[in-house]
């Protein structure tokens, strides 16, 4: 539960995109650059309005002609020490792909909201996670939010982790397109004073400065390149405890906690654990409550951090279950598995624990996942718990008549 | 939890109505959620928007298949859209039309109520904008939200005379449907 009922007096009913734009504003960015693309558009429209109204001091909004230019502009601005923010989705994120590696390799803590959307062809504007999952190996932190409140609260947290001197990596704060970006519901808009307390000004150790010339990401021959890659991985590992710490400190200051690297819901005694990321978790928790009311021990593991991948935390959370089912809104075509499923299996393989894990790829291109489908998945996982795996990974609800 | 589906045509403000309804329910002390049927926003095309109202925070993010209430902004939709789809047997369908529920012959066990929101809108607002008017009828028919909360939500969104006129029309539709109910 990421909504704190005690916050009710502070809540306002706004669109998820507005809550996120407002959160970006109170993080006091110095440069914003973005190119509009559905369903991210409302976020950048709201930010443009804030800029036009003079509500973001000491900030420049750079209009560009593409996402490639947007992220390139931010590589420059971040290198001179400006706190830099963007938002994008789908084909826009894919167009940034090359520069994402540069931003990470240059160790620039740019933060970007991704309003997750399917990728074409065929053209599809609706939600799944194929866009950000496809950026898995670019060296960006990648966190996934469950609801609009968490999508907003995630921004100061991820800025703080990314700008930490032991980390210095860019980060994506992912929220499900439309499902979270276009929903109106009560949220607490982040307070400026609390955010100033939580997130100090960005104080980079190294900046591009004509008075003190230095190069970023210029060239590395075989005798040094490997060490740059090693340092990137080391920074990712350093981010693991920082993500936990930032979530905890956020909770102390703002009174809301959405989980650190993971968040466990009724997992302690669970025989079947359902794992996933993003907005589907709310629906899953509602279904699990129905099972619990009937005395069935089902639990939910929310994975908040996809990169860095919290192997230890996941192992610990699921090791005592009789079966685990992983729901992925993405697929690695050719492996017939979603990424969270593959990586969860991978992190269990060399542990001494041998529990059956199955996967479903769900919600492709915005296909709705109703409660009944979640219940069907849980029933399958129960069978696996008692009699083993028959199908390891599958699509949830393919319409045979359309094939 | 109560689930509401609003049928309209692109440009009639179905999404705005769903949002205002969620704001009003929140003002009443409930939790609420409003969302459109994503990606079909073409002027004149049949569109849907949804609201959930609950005493506890709402985690459910799937679409609404079995609504408690349905609001139909444009009776011409009855020819092409099954507005009663999935509605609960004890639910209520509120339709903007001059006709009576009996005339419409909608195949449903749910209660059908009609209100001439277009006439109310023309008389008070001077334009055939019915989305807010129907929220007044919704408050009167269902009792799920306070009509004053609806009016406050409108006035917050549309300041000055526009908000005032809408509030007046909302009250009128509320009164009309209360009479029909009684």
C-alpha cells in the first residue's frame, strides 16, 4: 500500500502526469529537454507551463526536434553540472538508445521519467514495458512505480541515488503509460520544503569548465576501456544500498514508503508468490486479498529496482515459497520469456534453493489484465506448487481465432 | 467500491465528467479514481470514461467490466453501443433523452432513468453541454456523491460565470431526477 491514509488532508485529485511534473519541478532541475510523445506528453506540457509561469527558478527548457536531441542536450547540460531531467516513452526512448550508453559511460546523473509504452510495429500507443526493458544494458538505473503517488515520489529518490558520489549514473523512473499517466486520483503533491531537505543541490566533483579543462568520455583504448566498464558495474552495485537508504529516508521525511529495492506483500508465510513490476501490482494485491480471505497463502513480491537487479533481496523473499510466478509486460522474442522471469530464475540458479518458477508475459500493447486473469495465473501456480512445472513460460491470453 | 461508466462522443466531455466525479467523491471523504478508455479520442466517435469510488484507497487498475452505474450523454449511442453491457442487476443507467425509460426498451434488469439534460443545459448554460448536468442527475439518482460536492468540483475547475451556470444546471438536473425517483 503506497497511499498513506493519514495524508488524506494533503491530497488533491490530479492527473498522474501532473503529479510527476510537479515532482520534477520541486526537484529544482536546471535544464529540462524533452520531445512530446504519447503518453508522456502531459508531463512535458505541464513542465512547459511551469517554466512559462516562472515557477521553476534557475531552469532552462530546451526545445528540440527529437528525442535524440533531447538526451544529447542533457548530456551537455549534466556535464557542466546542471541537474537535468527529461521524459519520454516507446519509440522516443528507442531513438535515445545510443546516447543512453554515452550518458552512463560519462557517469552523468540525468533523470528521466519513462511513461512505459509498447514499441512498434505495429504502431501501438498503449502500455507495456518493452521500451524500458529494451534499455536494460545501457547502464541506467531503472525503477518501476506502482501508482501515481510513487511515480512522483520516485523522482527525488532517484535523483538522490543517481547524484551520489559512489554512484553517478543516470536513471529512469518508470510509470505505466496511460494507466498511471492519465489516471485522476488523490495524491500528495511533493512539498518544496521537504524536497529541499531531502534532496540537496547537485554538487558534482567533475564538471566541464573552460577554466579547468577536462574531457568526458573522449576515448579509451583496450588498455583502459575495461576499467571504465568495471567502474560502471561497481557504481551499479553501490546503488543497491543507496536505493534502500533513499527510500527509507524519504519515508522518514515525507511519511510514505513504497519499498526499497523490492516490497513484500504477505510473503512471509506464502506458498505461492506472484512477482511483477509496475501498476499491475495493485490489481494483483486485490486478488491476493480475496485468496487470503479464503485462507489461501498467496503473497506478492513487487520488484521496484530492475537495474540494479536486487538478487540477494529477491532470493531471500522467495526462497521459502512452494512456487513463484513472474508476470512480465515484456518479452525477449526468441527466448519466449519476460526479462524479470529470466533474471529471477538466473539469480536462483546458483543458490541452494530449488523452487519452481514459471512466467507469463502479460498486457502486451495495453491488453487489459482483469482480476479473473490474475486468479487464473494463481491457480496455475498452485498446480505447479503441488505437481511441478508443465509450461515454463507463456503468453497469458492469446486469441487463437486471430492467429 | 462503486464503478461508474460514462458513454459519450468525443468532444462531449466524458473524461472531464469522470474526473469531476472523482474530485467530488474525494471531497465527500471517499477515495476515487477516474480514467479514460485510452487512445480513442476522436471528435464524434463513441468514447467511454470511468470512475471508481471507494471508502478505502483504490489499488485496482484494470478496466471496468461490471459497472454499478452507467451514464449515457448521447441517446444516439443506443443505436450502436450496448450501454447496458455488464451492468449489475441492481445498477442504474442514466440516459440523456426526452424519452421515458419505457420508450427506450433497453434490455436490462438494471433500473433505467432518463433526464433531458440537453434541455436543462440549453435553458441555463445556453449551450448543449451535458456532461456536468448529468453529474447532477447522477447525484440525485444514486446518492453516491453529494450534489454540493459536484458543484464545488465544477466551480473549482471553471471559475466565474461558467462555473456558476454549470452549478445551477447541476442542481436542476438533480431536482428533476429526484422527482422522477419519487
